[in-house]
C-alpha cells in the first residue's frame, strides 16, 4: 500500500505539471490527491464545472512493473 501511495503521488505530480498538454485533463483544475482518491473540478461540454473524484485503488494495477488502468484494479 505504501508503494501505491508513492506511485499515486507521482501520478498527481505528473498530471498537475503537464495538465495543459494532456487532453484527458484539459479543462480540469484543482487536482488533489487524498489517500488513493484523485479529485478535480472539470469543465463539461456546456462550459459548467463539476467536481468529481476517482479512487485510483479501484482502477490502477501493477502489471509486471507497469501501471495500467483496469476495472476493479
């Protein structure tokens, strides 16, 4: 679990550092990580913003040394 926390923290640093260049989080702001939950406020198609979060523990797995997204991580 400690290794996952470090990995999740690194993911957040990378996402926040390169947010302007990533299509997956363009239009998102206020990225934060609390434990394994990544939260952000993201712009919808109509221009309004919604706060949302995802538990990285439920979608990211270590597959032979590579982080991958998968259902029920």
